[in-house]
C-alpha cells in the first residue's frame, strides 16, 4: 500500500529524544535540553530590521528559481573574501530552503540506483537517508577518536569501487566537532582527480570555529583544479542564528546547477523570498556573529572541562561546530540509546545517543551546547550526580 522507498527511511533519533523531553515538560518536569543543534540566540536585530524594511518594500513574491541575483552576487563576493575563489553568481549558485532541500536537489541529480556514496561513521544521520531515498547505497567510513575523528584516506581508498559516485564530508563535523586538516584535503583532492568521484562538502559549520578563522575547504583557491567535481552546501542557520528562516545554498559546476534547476522549479519553486532578503543583510553582520562565537567558545571550554571531570567520561575538545562528543565506554555502557534515555528520565537532561550517528558512534553521547551557560551548568550537575549515584 505504501512506498518501499519510504519504509527504508530511518527515524531521526534526536527528534525522538526531543519529543520524549517535550512530553516530560508537559507533565511539569524541567528538562535541560542538550540534544538539539540550534543556537539559543535570536537572529541579530540588524538582520530582522533589514528584512522588515524589504518586506515593506514588497519583497514577498516568488524569486528566480536560483534565488535573487543580488543574494547570489553577495554570496559570491563573500566566498571571494573568505575562500579566495571566484564562483559565478549567475551560473554556479542555487539558493535553497535550507541545506536539507539542497541535498535533495544534488543527490536527485547525481545518483542512479546502485550508486555508492561514502559517508563517515559516526556522521550526520540524515546523509544515509538522503542517499537511500534516491536508490543509492551508503558506504560507511569508520573514523576513530584516537585519530581525532579525522577522515582516513586509506579507508577511503579501500572503499572506492567502480560504483562510487560521491563522498560526503562535513567539517567541522556533526557530531564530533572536529575539523578535516588541510593535509587530508590535499590527499582527497588527488583522489578526486584520480577516481573521478564527486565530493559533496557540507559546510554549514565552516565559520563556526574556535582556533582558526574558518575550516579549510576544498572550495579554497588552492583546490581550484578539482572544482569541476565539487559541490558545496552551506547556509545561514547555525553561524547567523537563523535556523527558522530555512535558507541554504549550493555552489557547484554550472552544468550541475543547470541539471538541478528543473528539480528546484518543480519541487520548491524557489527559496522563501523574505529569507533571501534577510540573508543579504546577514552577510554584513560580522560583529554580531563574532560576539556569538566568543560565547560559544566559553561554553565549549566549560562543558569539556565538566565532562572530563566526571569519572568514566572523557571528551575531546571540539575545534568547531557546537557539539561535545563524549566517550562513555569506561562506564561499562554498551547501549548509548539506553544511557541517553536513562539520563533523560532520571536526571532530566536531554542528550543524543552516539548510535544515532552510526554503529561506530556506539559508546559515545553528543551534548549540544548552544544554550545558556546556567543551563549547561545545571545539566552537568545533574549528569555528574546521576553517574556517581548509578555507576
């Protein structure tokens, strides 16, 4: 009666944790939310004020399916300033209603049934669902804490077959918060040229870094020779605190943008015009984003210290994004989902089990820290007491 395709889509476990937490709150239980990757900051006032002015001027209608040219030009200029690469605003950009629709456009245009897509394990769980939905086969690349969860080039080489169509990378990573170093990107660029596969680079957290200005990217000018097989997905949700605006974009070779355009026209028409207008203003809000980043850095330092002070738990310091991926194996725990639900039910702290990010994420739990410091402190106090009383 129903599509076999839809039966293959696995639930998004973080949403199951959130929904359980919301049910508890409906019963009057105070829950500390550290499961969802959403900034607690409101969208900067300068963005909202600029957008309101545009709305009053009538920017509320359909736009070109690729997005406002003014926005594409602003994005192109931004990438020139930050990456040293000139991407053509008329032919190499597509503005989308977030990065998830961007994945829909890209994978629907690249994949044929049976094509293989390499994905890190642990990694963002929706990637595998995206690939499977279009008949592709996710191939998992295990990454390990001992290597700071870096992509292993040798593992990629072993995984490549005649059916390999693409590799999805995410740097800084959700869930680990780690950054792919430039040396690894150098080797990856060589593999792209040799084996002729696409790299889909999810760069939604690329500006949200703590020790360097931004994460190295294959979109940097140094890798211009492999841009004919590079797709960059980015957006304004995380760094600019604009999750609800649903605004993302794709940078790709002109021929791929051309192939994706009918997909956008038929399934989305265009990204929301008011969000596009807001994005133009956002690209000029460096002071506001740096203020938010400074607070994220303080929260990161605090939560990592608190986690490492709990006996049986250890945590690498994330270099970017806003997630702490903590190792709980020394507690003798075999099931991170069970641990996460127990912490929610008994300590009233919502966290995300590592298994939701892939089999190699078992034995870890993810803490999302874009929340007020007092909430993080309360969450860590509750977690520490629960662990000490239980283990």
